[in-house]
């Protein structure tokens, strides 16, 4: 089975590094970006990932704007998105088709969600 690719978009370098390390130990290939604009750039130059992990609150283009942007483009709109956030985003319609997890992350649930979402692609 080919290695699943994940795009990780997180502005906090420590969190991004920790998640990247964890996912690489789980056998995933990780591309990363420190902000949403960088995530769009990675998507424009790389094969489609199996999953996008997206921090919701970032400077510049936030998670909601990033989601709106990728939903305009097929086949990007079909890539599963796991939103991680410290904000209360319950009832946010922008996130209707995304999986949302609160920070601090429960790593067992986090990895379980990643496995489930990646199995869809």
C-alpha cells in the first residue's frame, strides 16, 4: 500500500513539529506549511494529499478562508480536512464537511481520526 500523504498547516512551530514527528512515526509522508497561504502553495505544486490537517486560527488567511478557497477547486474539494483549534467553533457552517478536534489534542483520538479519514482516499 502506498504511503499516505498529509498536508499539515499550523502556524505554531512547536505544535507543527510535534504533530509532524508523531505522524511520521505512524508512517505518513508529511508536507507542511506555517500558514494557509503556504498551504495553498504546497497544494499547487504537489500531488493531492490524502488528508489536510488545518489549524483554524492563524494570522493572515485563517482556516475558514482556506476551506472556502479549496472548496472552489475540484479535486481539492474532495480532500478530507481535519481542523484543529483552540477556539469554540461549534455551529460554524464553514466547518460542516470538516472533522474538528479541539486543542489540546487527545493523541489517541487524533491518530484514530487520521486513520479513518485517510482510509477514505
